[in-house]
C-alpha cells in the first residue's frame, strides 16, 4: 500500500457520463389524485454517475484522470463539465444534440420510491467517434478504462478503434450480451450475471464458472478476464482460474461496486502491481464501498484501515514518513476521526508498553506513534542504547492492534512531528505530571496515562545483566 501512495498514474476514462440526481424526503400520506405516495422533498443532491463514478474512484486513489465522453447541450451536460473541472479532471467532452443521461431517484424513509430516467441510448455519431479517437491519439496515458453503461458512447466501432490504436493496457467494464466489440482488450470485469449472459453458460458452480471465464477469454481474444462474484469475491482468468474470497464484512449497498473494481484494477496495474496484487487491492476497495450507502468511493486510508481490521495489512504499510503521516492525519480529521499521538523509544516492547498504547488508542480513532530514531535514543539513553534498531522497533509497534501508524523521528523531541500532525489528543505517561509536555501547545488536549508498575525497558536490561 505504501508503494501505491507514491503513484499518480495518468489514466483516461472513456464511457457514458451521467448525472445521478437524488430527491430525499418523507412520506406521510397517499395522493387523493391517484393511489401513489406523496413525498415531501427535503433535500436534493446531484452526483457524477456512470463513468463519472469510475472517475471519482480513481481520484480517491490519487490518479491523474482525464475523461472522454459525449454529453448533451443541456443543463445536465453543463453541470457534468463544471463538476469535472472543479475536481481537476481534464475533460475531453463532445456535445451532441441529445439529452445528457440523468437518473432521478426519489427516496423516502431510506426507500427508493421511483426512478425517472432522462436519456437517449442511441449510438453517438460517426463525427463524435472520430473526435474522440483524435483526442486520444493526441495524448499519452498509462492506461485506458472503458466504462460501458450501454448509453451509446462506446459503440462497437469506437471501442475496437481504441483497442486497436492503443499502446497501453485497455481495461473494460462491459455491458450487454455481445462482447465482440471488446475483442482484444487486456482485461474485462463482468459480474456473474453478465458473464453468464455473454458466454451462454449459466454459472452455478466452479465448473461452470471456469467454463464461462475461459469461453470469454478464448472467443473474444481477451488477455485477462475477471468475473466479480458478489459475496463470493472474484475469479481471475489468466493462464488458469484463481478465486479470491471477498473481504466485505458487512454489505449495505452494492451500488457502484463495479465502478470501484474497474477503477481499482486500473489504478493498481498502472502503478506497477501484478494482476493478482491488483485483485487483492480491488477486493479490499470493493469491501469498503459496499459497506457504505449509495455510489461510493474508497480512499487509500480507508482501504489500509480496512485491511488492518481484517488482519491482512503488513506492518511495513503502517510505517510512514513525515509527509505521509501529515496527509493521513489531515484526511482523517477532515472525515471526523479523532487523531491521538504519543511517542517514545519503545526499545524492548513489554506489557507496560502494550497496555499504555491500548489505553491511548481508546481515546480516539487513529493512534499515531512517534518513535525515536537510533541516534536520538543514544543521545537520550546513552551509547549502549537502543538494544533493538529503529526498523525492528517500528515494525513490532506497527504489528500491534492498537497502533495505526508509526513515524520515526531524528530529533530529541517529537515537536516538529507533532506540528505536522496537529493531533486532537496528545498522550504521555503519568510521570509527566507537573512537567511541560512537548507539543501540548499544538494538540487540542493532553492526557496523562498511568504506567504498569514495575514494567520498564531499563529494569528488563538490569534483570538480564544480573542473570549473567
């Protein structure tokens, strides 16, 4: 995951952009005009939908995103353009005399009452196809994602031209039963129902799943196929079939999960991960998204925290630089999470340390531990210390359930690190009572925690020496 934080691949999304329009309200009576519910609208919201949700997911991962599509000469099309501009997305939009797809959902008491679609799904014009091809040929990308919602942008001609002309991988979220227009793509990501319809093979067990996956791969000359299996995870088809179990703990809403999977695969592979490593990342991202309501996205912070909660995150991923932890803390506080900070040498980890860190974690949502470097420990504790080198100490700390992130600092005090993090709560041991705590002028609150009596690194070292 640390590798992904430094990657900002340039990815082009081509597909059907739309506006997801929501009207939220309450329903307390039936209309006297007809036997229908009367919804008193209390809130309206517009979101980027279709290929726009793939764009949102890529942005949340940190990719540099461009989008090519066709919109109408209407208010919905103008809203899409303005929204993408605001997000910093390079827009390569063609306008036609056709309505921009807009899906209006009326929701009362958390239930969708009705959906009203305004759209025209006929294929885009030959001129628009040529303009999109010209735009793509004049730019360079690390990877191209085709998000097909069947609204007319990704015609068979345009799709095949993009695949034929591109010298970068083409990943596709397909639509419809005829996959001939995706022939030659590097990866497609249908769900089980879509794969069954496109292959003509009803997927009901692993045998039929394998038959369907390799049928699609062989018949449409696809380099790789990934079939998403909802609560069963996903199946990858390259030289053989591999199944990856789902990481979802609780499923609230599968809306947009396919967009997340496509975006995650694209981002991970464009960042240098293998297909199987990308599948692991995509599965985690989908697990985060289905635990939210509505078409959602997953940030790297959320995916990392989710991976840790599942027990799958490596300790290396929790060891951060100053700049990385500053960005993480900022995003965490923006989302409403309470950030807790403490620091120390943690030379020989013992029961007192563990209980102290557990109590610190209970004070907030994210616990960041500042760790004195080897040179810092020597200045503070003497030339014989530390017993364990800084990476070993950081790795052990990062492996604890209570610890979210570890940052090594070179100075004698963590003041500069605390300035970077600006924690909500600063934690120190109770031996700092009536003493000035470094960083207390920055943190919102400083809390002292009692140590476990008789537990210290110094006493452990003395006991070892006495036994000798």
